[in-house]
């Protein structure tokens, strides 16, 4: 494994799997290093995220926007983070209670 491709979407898992235009719901996405989903695992341990799948194709989580979106400030261009795409207007439109789907794809 060389790292993760992380995608945060303003959709439920069901919407994410069936939507015709999945790109329109993406709030943020980036490539990350091997430890790039530790923040998600920590949210799950704290009961702030639910891990739905863990096979890397993808690992899938759900969490409230209020718990996830403040953490996006930590994603900055570094050696570990690359290809960062954030949609500020979509992020600002999310309510704190909105359920987001976070997919983390294993980049082998």
C-alpha cells in the first residue's frame, strides 16, 4: 500500500452508490499517505463516525458534518497530502447534523 485516496461527500451511502452525478456531492478529496485515515479511525473509536466497510475498496465511514468538516483545516499541501480538492461553497452549505459519507480507497 502506498496510501489512500480520501473522498468526502454530502450524501448518504445509499445516495453515494446510486446517484447519477456523484461528483456534484463531493465536498473534498485528496491523496494521503499510509497513515492517512487515522483521523477517521479515531472518530470511529470516539463514536463520532461509523465504519461501514473496511476492505480498502473502499473503506467506508459515515459521520456528521459537524465532526468532520472542522478537521479539513488540517489537510494542507504537504509531502503526505497531495491532489487536494476542496469545494468551499459546498462545505459552507452543510449543516452540522448532515450525514456525510467518507470513502478511503487503498492506493496500491
